[in-house]
């Protein structure tokens, strides 16, 4: 290496610092965006679990329960209860679509899809603005115990 | 002098970017840290509102209009959830913001919807071992649950639920 042609390289290493710092910040931004998706996923599950938990008891067919003692959920009532829960939630504007409610006897399964918007990836041209997360929960009322929701 | 410091060609290409690099690093780090603090606080207030609502609808109350103890216990559960996430109680609040029956009346009755709102004041700057400074964003979460129509210990009939 000729000293006359290339010169010293002590100071030029400093030019790598901003690039290195930017790379660190970009990676941190990606981590934050991914944590937002994780947050939305958790919120979607909590919403689905709360809706299923409420529907497992509030949607029971009362007339049938009082006449035959059969604990069976009314599908229409279950959808109405789930719709009420979703409407009362602060996540209602973030819904990607109406919740899917499936009733089977005394059990109910609720599936919720939410939009998760990125913060930092939004500024990158061509990058997606966000993604869609889904979560589902089911609940069944048990005699002598509170209804329990499971993912 | 020249022999001691050498040429300045490398420094011309490097030294002047140090303030820029430092600025990018400090501002960028603060931005990312604040956004993460908001996301982390949101997780905490979500849990607090959920725990408070869950605690409230499972409480035993003597009468439909006497739910102060249940509300206080639910708020305590919410604060404990925040504390479990490492949050200061002084910066947070957990409140019962709605309790309405299907007939539109306020009271601890079957099928009434109880709504709890938890909020946390995220500091602008938070330093390890020292704490947070400034009043930044107010992160809020709301969670509601129905009081079970068929559980015991609740005044009233479940007929109004249908």
C-alpha cells in the first residue's frame, strides 16, 4: 500500500460510525414495529377471550334452560353478545372484519381479526403499511365454575 | 506540528460527521425508546384494565347499588397488575368508567356491563436507576365484561338478560 497514493486511513473509519448507528436504529425500528404486531396479537386474543367468555353465559337459550334444563347457547344471541363486546371495545375501529362466531352446544368460539399498523416501516417506500393479525378463543360454561376461555 | 498530527485528509472525511452521527444516535435512540415505552405501557394498562374488570364482575356485593367495595378491590387488582409490569402507581389510574344493565340502569345487576379504564402517564425520558422525567403521553386502555347472569351472589333476576 503506497502512502502517497491512498494516504492514512485513521480518520476515514469515523465515516462508518453514522452508517453503523443508522443500522442499529433501523434494527431497533424493526423491533418496535414487530412489538406492535405482538401487542395487537395480544389485544386480539384478549378481545376474543372476553367476547367468548361473555357469550358462554349471556347467550344461553333461557327458554330451553328453564323448560328442559339443557344448557345450550343460542347462536343468534351469541353473535349479538359478541357484537356488543366488540362494539364496547376500544379496538372496534381496528377490526379488519366482523368477528366470526361459531356455536356448538354449550361452547362458543370467537375469531377476531385486527389491523396492525407499522410506525417506522410506513416511511419506507414500497414497504407495507401494516399487517393483519387474527386470534381466536373458545369458552364453555361449566357447572359450579366460571366460564373459562382457552386459545 | 505536521509530523505530530499527520495529514488531515482522513479527518476531513470523518471528524465533521461525528456531531451528525451523535445527533442521529441520540435523537433516534430517544425516538425508538419512547415508542417502545408507549408499547410497553400499553401492554401494562391492557392487563390492568382486564384484571380490574375481571375482579369486579366476580365480586360479591350486598346490593345492586352497593358496589364500592367491589370497585375498590377491582381498582386494587388493576394497580397490582401495573406494579407487576414495573409501573409506578403515582403515574397511573384505574377507574370504573361504566356500569350499565341491559335496561340502561346503573348498578351491579346480572348482565350489566362493567367497564374499567386504566391509564398511565409515560415519562418523556426514562433513565435506568434514576427514573422518569417529564410528562409524556397518556396511554389508556379500556376493558369491559358482563356480570355473569347465572352466578350466585348477584342481586336480581337473569330474565332481563334475554
